């Protein structure tokens, strides 16, 4: 049989799929740390279904396939049968389970209905990390060639293509875009900004989701405006300017290679810290895995919202209070909020610059996924499922706030929430945090296009010291 | 009857208890060994132990969970089936003579209350398993069997302690209690009841699993002969 999924696959070698699946499973178990997880879950998994009440996909679909512990059981059954003594003995006494192509097809379909938001783990009385089990299942499938085409093609371009980024943007085009944004920011906002490229020895090397260069000009201008206003030492690397890491969603092997490539670019430029743009999974994949894949003395990882918040709190960034008059709400990207890493910083800023900020419920660590997590947002062929099933809870949440603007500081969430709003009839504008900061920034004179002050805080200080001398 | 009771509370109990303790010890040691091995293999060895501890306590003491009735039922039955077997004064007499120090005991009133709470909780969980669609669809025969067994142990124990309320002859009820309890003990390491010792470590297992060995991907590629394959 051919493998049939809701998403597109590349050409697949369907010969001996069960045997190849088991070989890949065995290789991964031998060389990774997943064995204790599967062992504990298979020995004592309760299948109590409490996770179902927290899963936004199941809440909308009511489909058994979307109950997290049901999905985990698909892989645990294979583990139990083929990788435990008990399974081997049971098979000799007639235990009926045998891995078939149908079972592999079921896993291929169901593992990509999960958004990997990890909300279910908090409700599980046994603390089973279903998202991690799903992720392992995706890795095994990837090793036999079953991964959504959208993810594989993008990862291939990022790791082995000429452009080294998932959107296949040549470095020259990136630089052109940056120049255009500098001009646009001056014309539209009256602000001088700069996008330094390949500036060696900078403190921060910047990795936004590369799609921001195509789709989110205001976010990037906001990022650059903050760096300019605060005198931040930063640069974009021309050899690698993409923070996206689909490996986080489907393969440790790809995850490690992408993280290593980021660190290589930082070292090429002599940078000190990795600065990730507004993107949840890019931030988490770097923050959590640079210590693993970043070699000796791995560099620190900072999200741009952390940087902006710290500068604002330190008084180096001035923001005008209450300048955003429309009602604004905030969507917590799972990858930065579930662990409690970044929840309060953007809220404090929004409460300051927005006249009417409202929370959606639930929020922070308990938030609902946008419905496009786990890489599914990049799979256009499942848009209807993403927006009307996976994203239905998010649509309900946003509708309940009555907000006109939804801030979603993540490239994936932005795309997904915009599509959720469109497909659910919500008249809401979706933007990043720095899009609003761009409007609220109380720019120092040296940033104003009609100002006559020095070019930067450093040059201002230099001029002052010259005068003093 | 008395000979059977003597057999059930004597040699049979000792065998069941030994099987239970040895089995649980095996599971515990095996799990801890796997955790240690995995941690050694991790490249980034820094674990968020505070977060793990908070998550562990959060899952063991589920005070903020949704479905409050299911939570209360779960807590009630777990409290009863853990505390009464270990501390009910009638049970302690089985092993106190063999111990050098006094074993704490629960009096009959507290034990009765805990047993009744456990019965109500078990019945509620069983009903939940059988009647609520999400739960029913995931429930296996083994899940129901374990619940029925625990229900039988608890109910027969309560009636054995209250002969006037017992629907069967008191000695017969005592024998049923001893046999079902021995069976439950024997099956503990072989069924999902093993979570009684594994649950406290599951958050740690997840945390360790998220700490990958840096070379795992490369090693997997070599093992599968794919080290030179394109993405």
C-alpha cells in the first residue's frame, strides 16, 4: 500500500516499511535518551484521558485520534511489542499486535495532527510528555522518509541549499530588503534605523525567522529601531540569517545541524550572543539546544523581547504610554510561554503603550496553542484543519476579548492566527510586539530624520567628551 | 475455612508480598539506572531540578486540575488504597512482630472513613471509565480488571472488619479479602499499578529525555547507513 496522509510527501520508498521503521526505532533508542521515557510510559501509562480536556485540537474535533494518550499509545504499542522482554514473550503466546504499513500510516497521519503545544503534559496525572513521544515518532518516521514535504524541502534548503535559509532568500536580496526597510522607516515613521550586516565583533548576532524579511517588515523595523535607540551592538550574518529550526518538530538530527550552523555563524562573526527575533520555536530551539549542540563554551541566547524589555526597564528605551488606542490582546506562543520563560515582559510593555489592553483566557503558561504549532503552520494543504479545528479555541479566545489587534510575537503564530481570524470571520489585525513598539517609541533626536543630532548614542558621547576636553 | 485463611494470611501473603516488593524494586532500580545512564550521555547536563520538583508535586497533588470531581475521586481512592493497607491496625499486626520498631497505625474509625472514601472513589473512576466517551474509548480490559480487583479488595476488607454489615459469612468475606489482596500484591509489579513507585520520577524522566546527546543524530545516521545522504 502507499502511505496516504493529509499532507504532501516527497517520493517515498515503500519497500519493507515496517522493517525499516523498526530499524530506525532501534537505532534511535540506542543512541538517544528516549528509552526511559518510553519505558516508564509503557509500564505505567494510565490512559485515563485526562489529557483530552486540555488539548485544543481534541476539544474542537472530538475525535479519538486527537487524545494525546491515544496518540502516544500508537508508538508505545510498537515499543512494547518489539523492544521489551514482555512484548517478545507475549508475541510467542499469541499477542496479536504486529507492526504493519497500516499502523505506520496511522502514526504518520496522527502525529501531524498534534501541534506539540505540550499543554497535555500539565494535566497528565502521570506527567507523561506526550509531545515528546509524538516528536520521537516523527523522527522515526523521518528516517524512513515520511515527513511533510513542506518541512523537508525547507530544511534541505537551510542545511544544503545555496541560500542556507528556509525561504531561499539570497543574501543579496536580504541586504536589499534591509536597505528598503531603512528607507521605508525613514519615510513612514521618520526614524533612522540600520541593519548592520557582517559587522564583526558585535555583541549580538541576529537570527529572526527568515520569513520576517518577506512578510513582517514592521516587526523588523521595530527590532532595528530598538537596537538603534539603545545603541545595541548587533549584526545580521550574510551566511546564515534564519532562526527557523524545523528540526525541533521532527528530527534531533536536523535540530542539531541547524543549531550548530547558527553557532558557526556567530563564531565566524566573532559575536558574543545569539539574538533571536520574534519567533517562539526559533527561540526555544536555540535557548534549549545551543548548550547541547553549540560546542565548547556555547553562547548565551537572548530573545529580542527580553532585550527590549531589559533596555526599557534600564531607561535606555523610551516608550510613549497609551499611544495604541485600539483594543489589543496578546497571544502567548507556546514555545516561549509554556515553560514560563517569556510571559510578563511583553505584557508589561503592552500595558504601557496600549490604552486598552485585554487578556485572553487562559493565558501565559496555560495558554492555548494557535493551532499551527509543531511545524503544521507551514503545511498549507492542511490549512482547513489548522484553522477550523486546531485553531478554533484560539478563534474563540480572540473573539471573546473584542480586540482589534492581536499581538503574536512569533512568525509561525502570526501566520496561523491571521489565517485563523480570516477563516473564522474575525476582523482582527495580527502583528508582532515590535510592530507596536515602532509606533510607540519615543525616539531620541539622533534617530529622527528631521533631527540634527549625532548619529548614535556612542557618537553623541564621543562628541560630548571632545567638548569637555 | 480456617486452614485456608491461615494459608492466605501466612505463606501466600509472604509470597505475594515478596513478589510485590522484589518486582517494585526491580522497576525502581531499572528506571533510576536508565535515568542515570541517560543523564551521563547528555551533552548539556544542567537539569532544571526545581522545575522538575514543582511539576512532580503538581502531578502527585493535583490541586489545580480540571475535572474537579474526577480529581477528588482519584485522590480519595488513592489515599484509601495506600494508607489503609499500610497502616490499618488489623493489617499491622501481620508484620509488627517481625519488626524491631513500632509501625504507625490508623485506628478503625479513620480506616473505615478512608475505606469508604476509597470505595466511592473507585466506583466513580470505574463509572468514568465505562460511561464517559473519551475515557471509555481508551479503556482496556486490563484497566477495568485492575479497578474491579481493587474494588473487591477494599469492599471485602471493609466487610471483613464489619461482620454485621457483611453480605456473606464473615469468615468467607475475610478469605475473599485475603485472596484478592494477595492477588493485587502479586500483580502490582506486572500491571499499571507499578506507577505507585514510578510516578514520582516521571517528570525527571521527561526532563532527562529532552537533554539530547549531541552526537545522537550522527550516530543514528551512521547506524542506518545514511551519513552521506542528503536531507
